[in-house]
C-alpha cells in the first residue's frame, strides 16, 4: 500500500496536477485510498481521493495522469464529489464486492458447493478474530451482506470501511472450519470488484458505488 501511495505521489507531480499539500514542517499530498488493497489481491474497484487547487476537466485529468502511468495501471474515471457529499473516501466506504476462486488443483473435494450454501444460510457465524489487543469472538453474519456460489467463483458482498470491515479471507476460513476442510492460504484467488457508500437513512442500507457519488467535470 505504501509503495502504491508513493507511486501516485510521483504520478501527480509528473502529470502536473495541482494537488493540495498539508501544512507544517513535513508537507505531504492530501491523498487517501478508500480501502487499501491487501497483498496478493487484484481489483477493478480502486478509489483514490485527492484535493486539488485548480480544477481540471475529467477528460484532461485522466489523459494527463494516464500519460505518465506505468503499464497495467489506468485511471478510468476522474470525478468531483459535490460539497454535500464530500468526505474522505475511506470514511465513505461501507461495503465491497469480491470474486473468490480456488486455484487450479487446490479446490476442495466435490460437494463443497452445497456446504457453502449451508454455511451462508446460518443465522450466526462466530469466528475468532485476531487483533493487536489479542483475540475476540465475532459474529460475522451481520457483516456478510450477500454470498452466492456462481458457476466458476464465489461472490461476496461484505462490510468494508473504517467502522466495520470483513475480509474475504476470514469468511473463507470460517467456511473451512464449518465444512471441516482445510483451505490453504495460497489456494484462493481474490478479486475486488467494487466499493460502495451507504446512502440509506434510519438504519436502512442503500449501497451506491463510490463513483456514482461524483460528477464529471466538463
């Protein structure tokens, strides 16, 4: 994550983006990621939040940034968050979609799909979560918004963000314990599809993509 942060700091400078800096003796670019991606995961749903001085059009900003990008990294959208919705991207994040696959030759024995359906149907899924302060038991069922076994992968929609956060690895560990099967730490291919904000009120969840909160700059 820190390497990616440094990469984008250099990209902003090379692209001539008028990015704002913090005050003090050690100024840094005002930039944050909505949800830093774990090591070994791939993603199509990455959001970078920056503050700028002189605004650029969405088209010009994307062209400038992509003109100095390394191969394999691309800005696909550049949007302005209206004042009424403006906030740090990490604070806005409430949920994430993931696609989970087993590496070839590392799949569980035949029949695991029905066990996964039974696992997800539980009203309570207790796990032991390790933190810096030790271990504690946690019911992850309220944080598992959607789970579905599809043709060649598992789809998961999980709580994400600074308030509540559930990693797909923890879900799969819990499934392994439930099914009595061992899932190697290297057996999974995890791909993040999208990140969401929650615009619901009165406790009713209404998820919208972070991109949809913004507007194109003409």
